[in-house]
C-alpha cells in the first residue's frame, strides 16, 4: 500500500515536466550557442589555417567556403545564445554539420561505433530540436513574437472577438 503515494508523486512530477521546457531550451541554447560562437571565433581569427584545412579536405572555393563556415558558426552561435532567428540559424548550422559529417568525418568512419563518437551528429540533432521546437519563452524570438502578434479585431463583432481566417488568405 505504500507504493501508491510514491507512484502518485512520481506521476505528478512527470506531468509537471513539460512546464520546464523553457529551461531545457534556454540551457541548450546557451551551451550550444557558446560552443559555436567560441569555435567560430577561433576559426575566424586563424582563417589562414582554416582555409588550408579546407584545401586539404578538397572543398571547392576554399576561401569562400571556409569563411562561410567560420562566420556561420560565430554569428549563428551568438544568435543562438540570445534566441534570435533560431529556426533560420538552426537550418544553417544543420547544413554546416551535415557538410562536416559527409566531407570531413565520414571518410574516417568504418563502423557504427566510429560514427557514434563524432560530435557533429549530436550538434546536428540539437539544432534540429531547436529548429523544430523553437528557442523557448526566454528568447528574443519569443519577445518579438509577443510584440508582433496582435489580435485581429472584427468590425462586425464585439470588441476583442477575432474574425475567422479564410482558407485562401
């Protein structure tokens, strides 16, 4: 009979977890954003070496692609931290990670264990999560959305009623 109060407690805890999604989104953004901002900063400030790496990896237009990669990480990381343009940044970072996996890392992968040890798939999944679920309520995206989203007031109904949206609008 003692198990019943414990299972009720555990059930209430699990039911309340979705209310903490904002905390997970914030922590994820701060961590991964800082990582990429710092990584991008290092690449931008050692651009000659980074371009040499891109030449060695066989990238076309290594000066352009190395610069694009480095600044995507630097600016994308900073934007991730503050939660601005999160879904666009997520797409850019996912492309960056996918290219890194396919062009740089995959040639050294010979087993599932090798692949599981790569960092890039994890970052790709983190940005996929941020892109899908958004940056959370403590972000500039959420703040902008609050100020831009205004209720549509119907001229026919009473004040505060919303006019239904047309399917062709």
